[in-house]
C-alpha cells in the first residue's frame, strides 16, 4: 500500500526553477533521456519555460545525446567537436558542459550522462545560465557508486524489517512481500541519480530463507525494482547465500569446486539475466557471523568468489565479495586472537587469485564502522585485486539517526588517507585508479543505506545530508565535505522558500560541520571503539562487550586502557601496514592521539601530543561534547518559524534525545574511568 508521498529531500520543485524558466531542447532517445525530458517538462510547467524535442526557435538550454542523429543547429560548432581541455570524451556516464552565445549546452555520449548533466545544472541553478563557460567534461571518478540495503523481505525476529535500519520499514519489502510503493521507489531512484549513485543491492547481506528465494522463484520482485530504477541509471544487485545450491537447488553440497554446483550457479544466473538484462551482480557475506561459505568445504575465499564470478562473467556482472570475515566466537580470556587482524589475515594471502569481475568489498576500518578507526590495512595489501571500500551511511555506531552526525568529514578523511605515507596515493586514488605505484585495479565505493519508509526518508531529516554526500563523494572523492553541505543546503532549503537563508545556512553549518567530532568526543575515547550498549548498539555500555565473544575489548583496569596491537608486545597488527604507518602506529611517541587506544594499552597518566593526560582527555572531551550538543540544540531553536515546521519539529525532538543520550555517555564514561583510576578531574567538575 502506498503511503503519503515522501519528503522531497534535496529535490524540491524549487530546485528546478532556473531550468523551468527556460526554453529547453532535449535531443536523444533512451529511458534516461525520457527521464530528463520529464524532469524538464515538469519544471517548465511550473516555472513558465518550455521544452521541445526538435528545435523550433531560439533556446536557452540544449541537452543532447551526441549519437542521436545530427545535433540541432543551435549547438555551436565549437561544442560539437567536444573541445574538452583534457581531450577525453564524456564516455559511459559523463557529460560535457559549455555555454556560448547565451546558450547552455550539455552533451553526452550515453543517455545516463545526460541525466547526470541535468542534475549538475540543478546544482548550479542560475549560475548555469550566466556568462560564457568554456567546455568542460565531467566524469565520475569511480565506476560503481553503490548503496547496500540491509533490508529483509520477511521481518527478522531480532533485526526487524531493516537490519540496522533507523528510518522505519523498508522501501522495498513489507512482511515478506514486495511493498509495491512504486512512487516512492521512483522518487528514490531520482534522489540517487541526482547524487551519482548507479547501483544498489536490494536485500540484506545476512540472507534468510525468504530472501534466498529472490534469486529464483521471487526474481520477479527484483525485476520490478530494476524496471523502476532503470530510467534513473541505477542497476540492481542481489545479496545471495553461498548455500543457495543446497537451499534452492536441492544439491547435496555447495562446494565451489563441485561440477554440479558450478552448473547450478551458471544456469541460475542465466535465468536472472534473461529476466533482468542489466542485472548488476551478487553481493556475498560468506563465512561471517554465521553465514555459510567455502570454509565448510575446505575451500578458500578465492575459490568461493571465483565460482560466482564465473557464472556472472558472460553477462557482464560482478560479485561483491565481502572481506568482513572474522571469528565471532572469541574467548575474551584469549589475548592472542585480534579481530582487527582478521580481514588482512584471511584475504591478503589471496591477492592475485581473484577473477577480474570479483570486487573485494572491504570495510573502511579493520573492525566495524566505528566513529574512529585506522584505515583497513587490506586496502594497501591487495594490488592485484579489484576493491570496494564499504562505508556505513546508516548510523549504526554514530547515533542511529537520533543524533545529528554529518559523516562526510569522516569519509573524506578515510578517502584522503595516504596509504603509503605523505605524498603517496590515497584510498581515493586507488579506487579512482590514479596512476602511481601500488594497486592499479580501480574500485568502487559502497555504503550501507540509511533510508526507510519514514516521511523524511532517514528518520532524522539532517541525515539526508549523509546520503547526499555519500553519492557525491563516490562521484568525486576529492570533493570538500563543507562545500557538499552547502550544496545540500542550497537544494534542500532553497533561499526563496525559507525565512532567512543566511540564518539557515549558518545554523546548519553550526549544527553539522563538527557533529561527527562532537559525537566522537562524548563516546568511546581515543579510537578504542565500541563501549556501546550490546542490545542494539545505541547509547553507552562501557563494559557491554568486554567479556563477550565478539572480539571488541578495551581492557581497562585500574592502571590504564587500550588494546596493544604492537609487534613488540601485542597482537602484531601494526605489522599489517606498509611503512611508514607500520612504524608510526607501532610507536607510542608517533601514534596519532585519536588512534592511541586502538594500537596501545597505556597508563591513565600517559601524556598525549595535545599535552593532556589520557584520563584528563577523557573527562575534558566528554564534558565538552555534551556542552556542544547543548549549543547545537540552542542554535537549532533559532530556526523556529524560519523553515518548514515539520522539519524543524522533527529535528528539535531528535536533538533533545541526542542531548539526553550524550549526557548518559558522558556520565557513564567519566564515572567508569574515575572509579577504575581513582584520578579526580583536574578541573573539579562533577563526576558521579
Ligand atoms: C555489523 C552489524 C551487523 C552486520 C555486520 C555486517 O556487525 O552489527 O548487523 O550484519 O556488521 O556488516 O555484515
């Protein structure tokens, strides 16, 4: 059943005013070109412009596909020959933008390029129609920009409809069936296309019995989603279970080297492509947290991934094989097993063995989407393997969309991390295949999605900024997070629709710019991670995981805290990094403060680079973090009556909860460490 139309997010009608007021020519054919035409037609109907398919008179804007017959006369000769300064052509997804003689021109080689060009103009607004603009080609830096939905088809007894979902139900599924809300899915496709996202997987990586059927008897459900998203250039992928040949095919084994198993995957995959010709491929979580995998058959993960890759290759599909493989039945007494080592230990030895259409999907950090972790050592360790770096847009460990936490600065830091030290290639360079020593395979940026059937898509209206920024960073990982926030503000809160545009902009920056670091300050200190409530990962639980089987410990005692991952005295994980990081992280003197407790166990009296002791840092940051949330709440109050009251009210309610929860974090963490250490706060503040 359809529910009320969702919030327009960053594409309200007003964002199309500049285009809608113009005379526009749309030239070309193909589904995304029709999407372009419909968008322009709708805008023109509202703002007084007109759109045509063949030039009948003077125009202000031409959006044209180059190989769709002769270009309209109005395109000046200079633009026809793509005088692109870097000599490249727009290619599969890019577009060329220029403006001369009062006409703005977007040319593309492929229909979806035209769609990306249109949304670029939307971002530019009036600026797209002023002055002369030399030709410039825009192309995505990364070939695949993907969101993984952890949506369950059937409601999971513990995880519900969406695993780690904080925005209500699924946009795809409800109670074991497709939800059938076509309007919402089209709106979603449109939002994704406007940021540059071009792929999604439609079900959880933990594949249950109902979800397994999407590959076979319930393929029509997947095809319907693919049909709705195709006009937006978004391809559909599916999470599959490695045990599918047994579960669905009735075979006695899922052994990747078994002939019958190969045949089953081949014929099953052929049927998938017969139904969904542009199907993207499979996502697999194998031998991880209880999911089946090749280890059951004495095979390794290259055998497993290559099996699926072989079935997909003839059709141009890829397998995203997740590197999130570790022992989730650890004994807390055993200090030699280190969860942070696991992905590297499992996968680095397999470099060079993966088929060309395997994409090894690596979480950005070695543990699990924490608000602070070092970059995963796997990324530098696999030069012969295609990689995807996996981020988490859904805020599992960053406030679950109750807390305002703008994550783009964190992702930017990860993407800008120089894998082989200053001046060397970054994570973004590796994914974008920028020339240089080290990995040269290129890769994808993937994130776990944060949307649901909530009227604001994300529960927290400001969490829309994370979804927006993810897509834009996947298009160009070098974009600046503050500038991206400006883009999002301009689109979401158009100046003509709010009471005081300057106040709106300043307030949103005041609330969001530093919100990730604020979150870091009032939660687990100095990169140690977790300390979350094990029931759901929300709110503080300092010892919540300390004696559990999950391998995420902080080892606090009366003298100190932190995990010794050094080669000298600890688990040796620092040795998984290439120089200089292997030395920097090993060294107590050089290790950056924010990662100190990730790599070292230190006394509370240890003095940080900041000049503070560890214990005083814990107190100071926790007091500061809560004070900053109070300031966020007060700033936000100033927007009452200035923006849409529904948005204002929802955010106000969430900020109240953020303040309550941050206060709880502060008091539990400070009290915990005061009780352990007996060291009082140097500034005499109240610790309970
Ligand atoms: C986290 C999360 C799980 C999820 C897992 C994964 O551990 O809590 O719900 O299944 O990551 O990425 O597979």
